[in-house]
C-alpha cells in the first residue's frame, strides 16, 4: 500500500497538478447593468467605461456582458468619489442610483469551478451626495456577514459566509434606501481554485503511470 501511494505522488508532478490552497481567484468575466450618471441625476457619470464586453458603456443602466472592467482591474480608488469621478465616466468607481436600479446584481464568471470562501469589496461610504455602503450583500441570494465601514470613509469590506463552488456566482448589493447611491471600485475573490478537466494527452499519461504502478506492485509481491 505504501508503495502504491508513493507511486501516485510521483505521477502527480508529471501531470502538473499541485495540492489545492487558498488563493486570489480572478473572474474570467462579469455581467451586470452599467452604472448611472448625469442622465439619472448624478453630478458626473459613474459608468464602467473600461468594460471590454458587449453593451453600451456610456449609457446609464445598459446591460453589459462577457467582459471585465473597473471592478476587476486591480485598482482600488484612493479617494472618495467626488475627488476622482468625472463627466467622461472614466473614474475608478461604478455607481448605481437606487431609484434607477434597485439592488444591482453582478454575476461573476470563472474559468473553472473554484470554491469561493471570501469576497472583498472596495467601496465609498463617504455619505457625500447620498453615497452609502450597501445595507447587505447577497451571494447567490444568501446574505454574507461583514463589518461595515466607518461613516465618512472609503475602504474594503470583507464578506464571509457559506463557501460556494461553481463557475459563476451572483453578488447583489442591497441599497440602504432607494434615494441612495452605491459606489464600488473593486471586487476580489479568495478561495480554492478549481481543478481543470485534464486534456486527453494528460489522461493517457495518467493511465501509463497507473499501469507502471501496477507492474511495480506485482514485482514487489
């Protein structure tokens, strides 16, 4: 039995596999309705202007799909919205007005099937101009726990809850009031990466490795 286990461990490196561990997991894409702006009563335009998928990136509440943008570009805003946003909609925040989009939903899509155990959201809770942090965060419809930001600040909120496994998940941002804005600049995921399906050549290599183990075991017997 010991010989068999050692042999299997020898095959794993040949396949390029490694033990699963907690890590940052980058989404392949995300789908959502675009942010709002001057057409919705905002001082500036809070669009996801850099979004790479399909949809109107300069149109309030336009459906966006199949791409990535401000929410996963690795840039967390260093200042409140009023210092970094502009009329061109190129600022780091994406902002949703509660009277236009009640509880915006963002669907994040992954390349394989990771297990997500923690989500970090960078947002504005400056309270300026009606900008408040969400009242709650729903992951696949279930509320996850978090410690709210101090009023008048910006920063990261860490969400924790029952881990979810799959190639996509939805994150719902619940407005505190319909007259509020929610401003998000970055979303990060942490958990265990999924295991990609082996290529046919890799499966053949695994078969040869197991065959070799069987022959070694017979000789040892």
